């Protein structure tokens, strides 16, 4: 299962730690998950370039995990709208973790 993590980055000093913690929680619930994270992208790109890369990762994902406070991020809100438009599953991180833990085969 491929899981994209969506959440605030711009203006958040410790965003890399928050994304890493989310990745650890997902891996604890499903060790075979492939994590797609915008937090690993290099510095220096424009917002448009970051969003183009993010949307490509989302198109490859089976589900998008929404971090707490995702609503405060313009980028995360755009990602959520893209998912709604394309039918990509989105779930709050806590709900996704719970669902993965309950699944016998690590799927939704």
C-alpha cells in the first residue's frame, strides 16, 4: 500500500519531525507500507514546483493521510481538493492508523 502524507510545511519549523513521526506510526501499523512524503523534497523549489511533485506522488498513492492541522495549510487543502476531485481516498492520520491496525492483511 502506498500512502502519501499531507500536512503543513510552509512556516512550520519542525515539520520534518512531524512527518517522520507520522511515517513511524504508519510503519508500526503496516510495515510494508510505501510512504510518499513531501517533507523529503529539497529546498529551493517554487510553491508551484513543490505542488507539481506532490500531486504526482498523490496520483501514485492508494490513500492520503492527513496530519493534524492540515486545514491550516494552503498546500494540504489543495491536495485534499485534488483527492476529492479524482476520488483518491483521504483519511485523518489517526483514523488511518486505526484502520490499518484492524486490517488482517495491512490493507484498507
